[in-house]
C-alpha cells in the first residue's frame, strides 16, 4: 500500500534524524545495526533491543554504533504512526545503515 510506504518513510526519516553514528572510526561506514522495536499504541517505545547481541559483546565499534542506534529510537519517540493500524506496526526491526541515512 502506498500510504503505508509513505508512513514507513516518515518513521525512517524521524529516527534517522536522531541518529549520531560513530564518526571517524575505521569502518564506521560499514556498521549496520538492527534494533528490534516494540511500541505502545501512542507510538511511544515499549522496548528497543539490539538484535546482534553476540557482536555487541565482542566488537567495541559495533557496540558504540548499536548504543547510538538504540538511543535514536528512544530519543525520537513517539513515532508518527496511526493508532488505528497498531496491529501492523506494534513490532518491527529498524535497520540503521550509515550508507543510507
């Protein structure tokens, strides 16, 4: 549905504007981070978890990027989503990729 694509893009723009990825570190442009997001009906974040816990525990640069990505989700709430479509967006994975943000 075109309306959903527009809405998803507005959420991506909102979250991306809050993200401050690590700058200047070697390989920072390659750091892709997935955040598992669970929301309340009003768009507030119930839970934001870093998907790759193994890499988080072993890679210092990834940990910095992942913490920054999680913080962006939390800082940008409530997300601009329609309450009447809650069943469609209550849980999703948001992918942070410096190449596209």
